[in-house]
């Protein structure tokens, strides 16, 4: 499968095309170009490292949306043993934009859920590009309730542009479904760790992101609306999405300063899509540490801490 390069990666793409060309030529005369190829590979690696160390908010938005970043199905396959998917909201239908079930995370039984965008045409249609309908959030409530019933911690993986805004979704009460899911997450009597792995968009993200601890990957974003929407609504298209992204403070680094997230998980040089296995291992290590830190807390302590955490958002500048 051909590599997917972002706009700011064009110089890297040109250099790697040159490396590929030289590699093909070297097949006819082995060893003749090895030294030059290795030097170019080192240069490409240095260029990628430098580029990713200096990303602006809009470039991070593009990275967060990269189609090759690990998705929920990848995290479930890599981090969750004996994963058993549970489907349906027991009211209307099953929504595959939010998937979830039970399994073992590094030996510990857990309930796990997350947004799934799909990776090709067939799976993107199946998962509605990660835009969850009301049934997805009602499924999440069902999973939250199961976690409480069996005293299992919850892990959620957040990666969605937003909840699905279509007419049928609105008719079936998507706003109420998100509110119920958010309420249930805030009132959970078991530990919950949420990880923003790519694009955390609007209430669609918040519905499964109200964890005891909220983590975010280094190049992920978390926002009330996509930069394109903010530009259209706030500035009537007079600015660019890049300007909107900068003004909105949506990067992991901004969010940590604002205390909207609790921890940034470093990504490999070149982003999570450049080395998915390393990225998922880093996520697993961080989640394990956070769950251990929540062990032993009573239900009342968990709820009190979660309430204190979320009520404090946006108030630090008022004091």
C-alpha cells in the first residue's frame, strides 16, 4: 500500500521517492549504492524528526486525522486479550461507529470501548466514518452499566470528528444520548481512563471521554468543533482553518496547560502512523500506570475526584 504523505511532508516524500528509485537500481548491481542509500535514509529520518518536533496546530490536526494512525480495532487487537465485542443498545440497533466489549488488559478484566472510523471504503461506510448515532452512545451507557455491575475498570479510545448530525440521528435523540452517556461516565463507580488517540471532536468525543484520567497522544487534538467549522461559524470563512486551529488551542500541549487533559503520551518520530506498534505500546504503558494509580479508591472517592476535575475546567482564569 502506498504511503500517505501530508502536505508538510512533501520534501520527505520526494527524498523517500529518490531512495526507492536508488534501491531499485541497486538490485541490478548489489552494494554499489548502499552507502548513498543509507545516507539518504538518515537524512529522511532527520527531516521527519525535525518536522514533527515543530508542528503547528493545523499540521497537528492533519496528523490527528491521518488514515494510517492506529484505530480502535488495532488497539483492541494489540492491547486487549480475549476481547469479546458486545453489540446493540437494546433499544433500536447496533452502531458500529462506537465499538466495545469486555476483555483482559495486561491480565486485568476490563470493559473497553472506542470510536472506529474504518480504513477503506467498505469499513468506513460500515463504521460511518466514526460519526456515531444515538445508538452508539446508548451502547456506551449499556457498557458503563455492565462495568459497574461487575466492578470492572473502563478504558475508552476517543477518535471521532463529531457525532452524526443527520436528520434520523436527530430524530432519535442524539443530543440526549450523548448527555446520558456523559452523565453516566461522570457518575461511574469504577475507574475509567480515556485516551484521545486521534481526533476528539465535540460532544461526539465527550460522550465517552469523561474519564477519571484523560490522556492524549502527542499529535492528537480535542476540540468543541473542527477548525473548518469554527472558521465558517465564527468568522464566516474570512480566516483559514489553520488560523482557527491556532486560536482554538486544540493541541495536546495547549490542552495540558488548560488542564483539560491530564497527560500527554509521546508518539514515535513521524507520528503514531509511522510506527503503530510502538505507539500502541506507549498507550498501553500509560493506561496501565493510570489504572494502578486509581486502585483502591472507593466509589465515592472516584466520583468526587471526577467531579472536581471536570468542574475545574475553564475556571482557573477566573480566580
